[in-house]
């Protein structure tokens, strides 16, 4: 049975852990507010970008761009797996990695290359998939558009060169503070959402100088925007998951402190009772 000093030392240790988890929860909460504002601002922009591409494609059906070209059959696939650089965020990174593994399994027979954005994904796949590793992009702090443009530029150049037939984004989508869902989205060949054919036919669009030149600007920008959105979704999900994990850890430490305090009081009471019995027994012996 542990001594009173051992129990007291453990209570002190758990109290210090509670202070750490509380502080981390507060920091994650502050970061989450900023990350949530960023992704809520980026979503309408990304949707509107797809809408513009849809309008151009509807107005000029014969317009082409290398990043819009679908290839059949798909023989090579590149996965861009987005995770965080740090842990202590519950099962957030594990869920994204597990989803990436299921995407790889679904592409059986294809040559798969992995590009990672985040240290956790790189550490996991570097050990288990060493021959298929491509680029690695540590986030190193707050997500920037420049990081997204660098990733998008690399995979787009590989797609245009014919090195891969398809590029898939895998990341954790931020739904709410308590919910983050792993998602996989086909990045390349890029495609706008299906539009209303009657509405498109009734609209008259004049594109200058021509649709090809417009698409040459819009399509790469849309690919960069999609990658940026994935990074922001993942960033918000990471902070939400970390805040929830630290909240749970704080509750666990409080429950443990209560249990240890009860154990300490019982042990102290038993010690006092034993001393009283020894005193009474000694007095009766005299």
C-alpha cells in the first residue's frame, strides 16, 4: 500500500498536469476561433471559384485545359495527405491517416505516390510506404496561401507531365467543435460542380479574349484554392480536436485528484486509528 507521502506526491503531480491541460485547452480555443473564421471565409470563395468555372464551361463547351483532362484508365494516383505537425489532438490525425490508407486500398493495382502536408502523416507513411513517398510539406505554424500554392504547383506539374493520372486530397474537414470528418476529394483532373443546364443555356456570356486564356488563369487558381481550403479545414479541425482532447484530459485529472484525495484521507484515517489503538493498548498494559 502506498504511503501518505507517495499519495500526496502523486496528487501534486496530477495537479500540475491539470494546469498544463487547462492552459493547452485555452490556447487551442483561442487558435480555434481564428482558424474557424479563416475557413468560414474561405469556403464561399472556393465555391464561387467553382461556380465561375462552371459558367465558363457552360458558355464555351469546347474550351479545354490540361488540368481538366480526365484520363482513362487511371494507372497512377498521387495522394496529398494533410495532417497536423503536432499531436495531443485525440484521434484527429489517426482518423485522417486511416482514411488515407482506405483510399490507397481502394486504388489497388494503381501506382500510388504520397505527398504529405504535416509531420504526423510524413512520419507514419515514411516508415510504412517508403518507396512511394513524394513531397513533404511541414506546416510549421499557421497555414498560408503560399504553402497551398507550392503544393498545388507541384502536383499540377506532375499531372500535366503525365507522371500521375489522378490527384486526391485527403484531409480532416471541420464540421463543428466536436465533429471533424476525414474526407477525400479528387483534386485533379479538376472539375466544376454540375450546373443547371437550362439556366446555363439561357444565359449569354461574352468572354474576352477567349475561354482558353481565361481557363489558363482560373483553373490553376482554383486548384490552389482547393488545396488552401483543405489546409484551412484541417487546421480548424486540429485545434477543435485538441481543445476537446484537453477538455477531456482536464476532467480526467480532476477525477483522478478526487480519487487520490479520498485514498489519502482513508490512509490518513487508518494511520490515526492505528496510532490511537497503539496508545490505548499501551495505557492498558501499564
